[in-house]
C-alpha cells in the first residue's frame, strides 16, 4: 500500500480538495448514474447493449475524473502505479462510448469500422501505458484518432433523420457531448493547458438528455399502463359475464362453482348447459396459456358449447361438436374440457373428457376417479370421444376442476397432487357445496407459495327429492 509523501502538508491536501470538490462530486454522480443503469439492466434480466455500454462508459468516466484530480495526484505522489493506471484508464474510457453510439444506432457502416479500428488502437495504447508509463506520443496518437472518428460520427449523425422525439433529444445531447470531447482533444493536441477542461460539462448535458428521455418514457408507460388497466377491468367484467352466476334452484341437484384467475382475465371456463329439476349438464374447460389470449379463446369455448346444446345429453357428441368449431380458430392454443350430464329420472351419469383431469366422485366416504378421456380440443380435427355411463346414487358428490389445483407447488417444489385433492374432498363431505368449494380453494392456496395458474372448482351434489327417491 502506498504511503503519502512526508512533504505533503494538510494545507496542501485541503487546498487540493477545495479546488477539486466540484469535479469529485460530479465524478461520483456520474459513477452513480452508471451503476444505476447497470442495476436497471440486471433487474430487467435482459441483455441491453445500450444500457450496458452506457453504464461501463459512465463508471469509467467518473473514475477517470477522480484519477485526474489534483487531490489524487498529490496523494499518490511518487507512486509508480498511479500514472500508469490513470493513463491506461484515459485510453480505455472512449472505447465503451463508441460502442454505445453504435448500439444506439448513431453509427453507420463507415463510422462503425472506424470505431472498431479506434478501439483496437486505444486498447493497444492503454496496454503500452500500463507497461511503459504515460508518453506524450501515446496521447498525441489517441487525440488525433479520436478527433477523426468524432468528425465522422458528428457528420453522420447530423445527416441521419430522426424518427421520434426521444431520438432527437438523445442525438442533441450526444452531439453536445461529442463537441466537448472534440474540444478537449484539440486542446490536448495543441497543448492549450491554460484553458479549462470543460468536457465533463458536455457529459452532464448528455446525462440530462438521457434523463429527459427516461422521464418522458416513464410518463408514457404510466399512461399506457393506466389505459391497459382500464381495458383489463372491462375485459374482466366481460369475462365474468359469460360465466353463469349460480345454478338455479333444483329439486335434485345442488351446485356451486369457484373461479380464481391467476391474472385479471384467464382461460378457465365453466358453464351449466342444462339446469332444471331433473337434469344437470356441467361443463368445465381450461385454455392453454394465460391472460387476454386465453380469455378470448375461453369466450370461443362458450360459443362452441352453446352451439352444441342439442347434444347436451350426449357428452361425446357435445365435445366432438365443440372440437369441430374450435379447430383452426385458436392460434395454436389448445383446450382441455370435461362434461358430465346427470339424469335424476334414469339415475345415471354420462361423462366424457378431452385431455382433462378426471372427475372425482365422493360416494360413501370414498373418492373414485371417473375417467373417459379423449384428445385435447382445438388441435386434432379427427379426434373422437367416448361416453362413460355410471349409475347415480343418493348423496353422490361430484368434483370437476382444472389442473391449476393439482399442479400447485409449495416452497419445496412439491405438487399439491391428486391424493391431497381427494383427501380434502373427503374432509368436506359434511359441508354444503359452496362451503366445500371454498375449503378446497383455500387448501390449495395455503399449500402453494404463489398462484401460477387459474383455479376453478365445480361441485355438484345429487340429493334426490322424496318423489324421485
């Protein structure tokens, strides 16, 4: 570690600090801006060359301001490392600057080639300075080369048409900064050391242009986000309007549904195609994906299901008809679905599904899986479906659900699973369908650390009236 020279007095340090204070503060501010840009790039988790080159440029530029200060020179007086380091940084600083201008679209082909050549030259001069120490000839070569490339950049930038207001602001800030850099290099070549170094002022102007653009874009994004939120609220109300509010009073069936979307709008869907005293036709569907695209296709599922109302008593024909309507109209997204038709007069259930989790039947304290699965909907126009027929018994409870329940994972990465769902269904045997539905949803939400899919539950109890018993 280097120890300060004994000849250096406290008064000298104080005077040097007083002279350098504005530039030291400005250098620290510029470094902070560079670090913020780097942090923003990391938070976005997206490789943004403009932000990365700007961050590197700002950090190196601020560091150079500190290294070139009188205070640093006084403190490091007599060190063999300090002049080599400060000289090497001098040559390295312009390299990310030219890469920034290229990434931002300010450099055309000729200027890009010149910048690459300059980058190789400056890297060589930095290495030479680190090995041999600072030399006047090194700075002369660098200054002349930078002046030549900057003239090309400015000429190209002025001739290039701006497409939007942000580009105009950034270009003006860049041109101002380039002009100050140009002046500093001319001052160095001509040896006009009596004139002040005003290059950092140009960099501040450049930062101001970027700050203006960032503030303007942030305001625009906030306004756009507000509009999107309003549109999503409207879409949410529209989607909820396509779901049935409640199963009408029935002499033989008690039905409850719970729908918890992952986002404002979602791809889960359910409907009561038949709802009277003697029949219940319950449909549940799950569109692949999430958000608005899935919600739009869920609306198409409702239309497709309503178009097959004549086949409500025949689940296999109903799903086949829905598949014919959806195929080729869902933009490569698919739909899983399950449909059960309950008939209290014939005392039988008819069930069919398309790539959907099995329906659960709670009977006599035991949970049975009702499985009759065909291919998913909206993908294969040749898909066929079959209908499973089972007897109905008083007290039967049926559970239709989407895979968001069984696929929900806890902090360890374990899925909620079919066994846990069956266990919760058994525990809710004494509860009415609405309370049972709430208990199932609550159990899944307590298990999962976050909701990564839509959750939909449909419970139906068969409680025959005295006349049908």
